[in-house]
C-alpha cells in the first residue's frame, strides 16, 4: 500500500501527511477521553519536536526506500532496529553494554547478511 500511496508523489510529503492526520486524530481522541498535554517549558517543546522529527524522518526514509527498491530487499533491514537501539542506548543513555549483547547483535547481523545474499 505504501508503494501505491507514494507513486508519483514525494514519499516524505506523503509520510508527513499520514503522520499529521493520524497524530491529530489520536490527539483528539486523547482529549475527548480526558487526557491532557502539559507543556511546562521550552525543553518539553524541544523534546516533542525532536520526537516528531525522528518519527517523520524514519518513516519518510522507509517510504523512500520502498518506492525505490523491492520490499523484500528493504524489509530485512528492519531487523537492524535492535542493533541500533542497543548501541544507542549504551551511547546516549549510558546503559551498560555486556558481552552477551554484542554476541547477540553479531548474530542478528549475520542473519541479515545471510538473508540478503544472492542465491547462486
């Protein structure tokens, strides 16, 4: 569906539209169900903007790749999510990285390489 939605369109604009409409609808549902959004300082606004940017950039790149390449070549890279999540949690959050984590991430990468290999 994503490939059809982006056909002839800029995938980043299509993604932005989808995220904007979906986010607005979720915000309305949250408000009507009694939720609230408390913005107390500039740091909160910057954090919300950062999260919006990261989500939009990730989905935009994903849409661009799906528009440009076959889905079976792109989808396997979703398995890199735990690799980057683990490494970035160690670097940014300062969480301890254990040897067992690196061994597990090594096998994730080996699996991606095996799946991506061209068959003889």
